[in-house]
C-alpha cells in the first residue's frame, strides 16, 4: 500500500506551469528565430522584462551556433521592432504616445528626447538595464527624427549590446545567465559594466558633437 503522502500527491491536480515560462521555453526551442521574434516585441510597447538579453545569453552559452549569430539575430529583430514603433508614432503623433505610455509621461519623454536627442537614443538602446526604450523610439517618431539616422543609431547600439552579451555568455556561460536572471545578487558587477558602457557612449557622443561644431579657423578661411 502506498504511503498517505504519496496518495495525496497522486490525487492532487498538477500545478499549472506559468505561461510565460512555457512561452520562453518555446522561443528557446526555436533558437535564433525565437530570439529574433522576441527582440521585435522588446522594441515595441509590449513589455518583455529583459527577455531578449536573457534568451540571448542562454542560447549563446549552449554553443550550438556561433555567438555572433545570436547577437546579430537579436539586433536585426530589435531594429525591426524599433522601426515599427517609430513609424507608428510618426503616423499617430502624440495620441499614440498617450495611448501606449499614458498622458502624464508623454511630455516627459518628449522633453527628454528633445534635450538629449541622439545621445539619449544611443544610451537607451545600448545599456542592458530596465529602461523605457520603446518610449524613446516613439518620441523620435513624433518629433520627426530623421529615419536613416534613427535606424543607424539603433542598429549600431543594439548590435554592440547584443554582440557583447553573446560574447560574454559564450565564454562564461551559466554564471552570466545567472547574473541576468538575478541581477540583485550581482549588482556591483553589472553596475560596473553598465557604467563602463555608459562612459564609452557619452565619450563617443561628446566627440561626435565636437566634430559637428564648426571650426572658427575653417569659418575664417571660408570667409
């Protein structure tokens, strides 16, 4: 005769598995194509809670495909999703922002993008921390940011982000995946990486701004 606790366990209905974990397991099964699809969603107002970064790290750590394959698939999907958000906001205007992000936050997003422009867009797309990146994409569309420049900035920033994550996960595997899943346990390490990336982006933005400024010597020579 079975023990009482085993009888209870057999009689109890099985616990339903969370739909989110089943969805992520299905995307993991699809490999690069699942990552591509998730990256598209991540660049839209649909929240994924850092899903592409975690899935990318898991896939790269398995060593089934080259690490750069997963990085490029994530970057490509992210650029497509960013353009969809950008285009929808350009067509829908401020009403699109209000509908997706709330009336109270619209003016804040528009003011931030109007002030920081390309630098803010680059930082929001490159830093792998919780950030309303899709709101920046939408703000760029509402404020008629140049399409080609938008795609170029997002493509470079996301490619750098995802290729770096894929490379680290490829070499350090489970430790890096665990850090992405439980960032509070590795806060210092992740903060150091984020600060380093942020400093590089800010430095590049300052150099770009300096180069775009007209030189007095050149102005005098032209005049």
